[in-house]
């Protein structure tokens, strides 16, 4: 009987040590910085490097590649603005959740970002398809171990572009593309982490 109790206590101790090591490794891999300490050029980061936006919680989330976005200041808050078409599966997750994350990846991840922009989470597990390792913030929002920058935002405003107010060129682009007109999601930047 004493051997069984000793075995159970030993296993419990080993499991708790494993958790501490894993959390310690995770804590060492990300360093929290202020939004003003983001050193990447915003135009390079958004338009050329591409980013990935995620919304949802563990077990029910989606992500997609974006090349439209804005980072700046609004209402005395640091903000990140993303634009998501109503035809994208991610749109419903942006609508249903109060938070979203934006992640930047090294150039070596370009094929995965391309895949995330083509594939739909309606039809497949995009995280697995891209070979990404999802991690969750303390608020329960998804970021990825392979990323080199993660920005966690609280949605503070959302509105769809008004088709009647769009320039003619953009109205024609939407008609040709078959995409639903984009929503603008303004998120207050709560946390920024870099590797």
C-alpha cells in the first residue's frame, strides 16, 4: 500500500514539474512589450509580410491571412484595425467574440500564410493544415508558437463599409471579386508579445 501511495505522489510531482517547465519555456519564448515598442514597419508588416488574424477560443476558433490593416491611435488608445469580408468564415468568429489576435511570422513561414489565405476553416482544420502550434493567452485567445510577434486586441468598434459610400472603383472591385463587403474591426491593443 505504501508503494502505491509513493508511486502516486511521485507521478503527481513529476506531472507538476512538467507543467512548470512547459510554462517556464513558454514564458521565456515570449516577451511582453509596449505597443510603442513594435519595431516592424507597419506597411511592410501588413502589406508585404502579411499577417494572420484569429478569433475564438479553444475548441472553436478560426484564423486567416490578412494584408489589409492599420495600426495607430484612436480615442487615446493604441489600436489595430483589421478588415474581414463577410464571405470569410473568420467573419462569424470576429462577430461572436470580444477579442482577436494578430500575429506576424518570419519570412520562412510564407507558404503557411499563403495556405491560410486560400483554405477555409469551414472545410478543414487550418491550424493543422498549416502545421502551426496554437497557444492561448491568459484571456484565452489564440496565438502561435511559430510567430515572432503577437498582438492581442479587445474589439471596441465594428462596422461594415457602406456600399453607397465606396468609390466606384471599389464597388466594381467587390462586384468582380464576389467577396462580401468588408467589416472594419477596431481593436484596442491590450498586449503585445515578441520572440
